[in-house]
């Protein structure tokens, strides 16, 4: 879908993107605050942000409770939600074009004028406890926070988070909202048929009842290699594993594009070097690799599920294929195929207003960068083999990594698999 993007900086300190999609019949709203788990007042009340997010659509200046607000918000089919991460709290909504002003105002009321009350606090404590307890049955959910901890990131596991729920008071909820939900700490992306509406949207946002506040800095953790770790679960019939490597700097867009291309070559399809080879031999039903870029560091992650008895053979393939990459043995044909795939996925990724919005929010909410949608194909096309290989080598050279797993096996299983991976780090 054709669209144009304008970044606006409001007089109250808020910043955001207005995306005009001519002819769109839907409006999409996203509002982000740096108000996630890393910004709670102290770790004894770690779940404050999460519980507050659950209360986001409860009692407010206009509605007595969540049920009344929900009935009004959704009466014409509109959708809303919110989510909390380590960094962010994000409020999202989609609605039909004809009711955008009503939905926009309801978002203002819920974000700016909540009336947190004791009954809803106790109810949402119970809901959060149920949610986190459920995550304990999801081995991937259990695994990755532990990997973050092992590498040095200042986060809690789900078991640790559960223990803090009871400590959270109504005063904590109100303090967190007051400190984090400020104009300067807000970023937004609004997409839809905006021609003739931009001035009114900006005017209303400047009138939102938020104090000026500040834009919080991103946390900066110091990473170091971790010991191979097993989370033992007697009911786990296979091994769910996570291997993460850290480069202590932010990758450039060119490097990130190159690594995304490499990840596709390694694990992106049924004929990929690692995943495809594993499937062909019947070693693993699923696995992935992914490169993420943060503020102060970047990670290269591998994960998946494998039967314990075939895990050694899978890891042999991982070591073999990464060794080939480090030796520069990637063909131009492989790179061209990965580029072609990326170009197709990019073109398919802008079929709806929400997809267009998400293309921009992923980066804009993180560091304020406004990606140029039209230049992405050119960037993909110019992906460099040398950049790909050199960036992969840098992850290995830093030697900041950890392997962890969830299984019913023994720790020695993880230690042996980690020993296979360690041969890559001595390979020069």
C-alpha cells in the first residue's frame, strides 16, 4: 500500500510518526512509553509495570470499570491491547475509519486519566500470576530470560517475577504511571487516511493530560560469557535449547541486513544449510537463528527443539556450517536466493495499515530512527558477502556466549553440546 510518512515533534515534548495511507478504511494507533520492567522503582516490585499494563483499560475518569470501558470501545468492532517488555509499555488500537476520533479520545482517557482502584489491582495480580504460571509450562518462555541473566542482563526469570507480585501496592502502580507516562517519554505511530486530519491529531496530542517529564535512557548491561546451563524438567520429552552470542556494540543497518541474509541461508527454509540439513536427516523438527540489534550491543541467537539422542548430530551440523561461514565459504548463488526471498517478504509486508505501522514502530520506538520503506529493496540488493562474513566473525571473536537448555536429561548433556560449539571460538 502506498503511503507517506511525516515525523512530528510536539510542543509538549512528545514525538511520533503520522503515516498517511490514501484510501485506507482503517486507522491504527500505537503509543509507546519507556515504562517496561527495567524502569520499575526497584526489583522487589518487579511486576509493577506488567500489572499496571493489565489495569490500563480499567476504571478511568469516564468509566467506572473495565467492563464499561470495553463495551464502549469495541461496540463498532474496534480492537485494543497493550503489552509490556523489558523496555517498553505499548498501547495499540485499530478501528474503522469512520470512528477514529471516538477511539482516539478513548485512548487518551485510558492513558492519561486512569483511576487505579484496589479491586482491579487484586484482580489483575491474580491474572498476572496465572499468566506467568502458564509461561512456566512453555519451555521457550522459561529459557530465554535465563539466557539473558547468564550473559549479564539485569532481568528476572518468571519464577523470580512471580515472587514479586504480592509486593506491588496501589501506590507503586500510581507512582510508576506518574513517573513514566509523560509527554517527553511518549512516542507514537498513527497510520490511516490522514489527509486533512494531521493538524487536528497534533492539536489533540498536545492537549493530552501528561506532564512534561523526560525520555529515559536505555539500560546498559555489561555482558560476559556464561556457563552451560540446564533447566531440568522431568516432563520435558526433548531438549529445548538456546545459544546466544553477543557483540558489545550496535550493528549498522548494513551489517544487520547482512546477518538477516545469513540467518536465512542457515535456518530460514527447509533447504537451508543447518535447518534443512537437520530435517533431511530427521534430526530436528524445528530450529531458528536470528540477529537482534540493541542500543549498546547486538545478539546472534540460535534455538530450537531436538530429541536428546539426536542433539549431538544436530550440533555437529551447526558447528560444521558455521565453520564454513567463518572460512568465507558462502556462494553468491546462496546470497542471491536470500536477497530474492527478502525482497518478496518486504513487498508482502505492506498489505494492511497495521503491517505498515509495524514496519516503522519496530525501529522508531527503539531509537527514534525513521526507516525509509522505499529504500529497503536497494539495501537488500546491496547486501555484501564480505560484510556478512566479517560480522559473523566478529561475534565469534568477542567470545561472549552461552548455551542453555530445558530437558529431562542431565547437565552433562548441555556441557557436551557446549563443548562442540566452543571449537568455533578457537577456530581462527
